[in-house]
């Protein structure tokens, strides 16, 4: 029964020292890898984050995993994440696979039911996003976009002829036409 709460001082000391050193090595590796590693998460970033947490827990609690092995695992995960994000910035088809594409859910104040269904978004969630953006009605909403990180962007209606932030987002139902993207 006593081992349930306390095994021996050596295991507590190991957990303390290894935990401190593993944490320091993880923070240093994250700082070296750059800000992108800690950015808003898409699916790939979430997987890497969960894997880093799991690796940290394994290093802390598994006596069979040495600190050097755990640090190498951290470096490997962060290195893979760096390589994938570096490639996704330079190769469009990789970016599409890793991050996906934003989904246009409302355009010129009108809900797009097929896009909402495909993105598994309810009308109530869109209304909430519009309210969060400080809009009372859809009258002044040009578009609502479900971003690749799962957040909603609400773009207000403007009379400006400047380049739109909606450029490149496909309007559902017009994928095959010459005018398939929002201006």
C-alpha cells in the first residue's frame, strides 16, 4: 500500500531532475524552431502539440526512456513540423494537404447551405460569429469564412475598390466557371 503513494526518494528525485531538464530542452527547441511552431493550430499543428506533450510525459514517468532519447524525440517532432511548414509555404499542393482551404459560408449576406453542411457548421454558429464581430444584421456582412484553424472571419461590406481579403476563396457552386473566386 505504501508504494501506491510513495516508492522511494530516488524516483522522486529522478522525476524532479528529468522533468526540469526535459522542460528546459523542450522550451529551448521550441524557441530555436521559431514562432510558427507555436502559432494558431491547424490539424497538423495539433498533432505535433499532442505528440510533444505525450513525449514529455513519457520522459517524466518512464524510467526506460533516457533524457537524451526524449530530447531527440522532441527535436525529431519539431524538425518534422518545421520541414512540413517550410514546404507548405513554398509548395501549394503541400499547403492544401496540410492546412486545407478556408470555406466561404456566407457571401453578400446570404448563407451558403451546401458549404455550411460540408463544413459541419450551424446557422447559430454563424450568427454567433457575426455578433462577435459587432454586427447586428447580415446587411453589412460581405462574407463569413471558416478559416483553416477553425476560427470564423467576418468581412464587412465595403464600397472600396481595393483588393479584397476574400481573393482566392472559391464560391461554392461556381467551382467550374471562369469566375469561381471572390474578387
